[in-house]
């Protein structure tokens, strides 16, 4: 299963992308995370449904300095990723 996720709130310059990568790696989720120009964070996440649910729960909490006000998820056609990477702005 692959999800397209947009996280809004205080999610840039607070270690959110590193947090997302760490949690994805721990859960065996592949995909990518990047900052958007509108100050949101975009994530593509591929994995088993139960691990994606856990990942989303963690994204709602975020790292200590972050505040994830909204986490929008949408299932998209399956994409294959080799690992979880942080994309540069």
C-alpha cells in the first residue's frame, strides 16, 4: 500500500523530516519526505497497512519542537521505493 501524506503545522526547521525518516526506517516503510514551498511537508510512504497506521500516528505527534496540526492521507497507486529518503527542498 502506498500513501501520499501532507502534514501541516509547525513542521519545517524542527527536525520533522529526520523524525519521519527515523520512524519509517524503524517500521520498514519505504518512500520519501520533503519540505514544500507552502511550509507543509510531503511524504510518500509504502508498506503494510498496519505499519502505515503506526507511522501516521507517529507523524501526528512529530518531534519535540514540531506541531502537526493536520495530517492528510490519500491512498495512491502502488509505488516501489528501495528505502526511505529525505529529498532536498
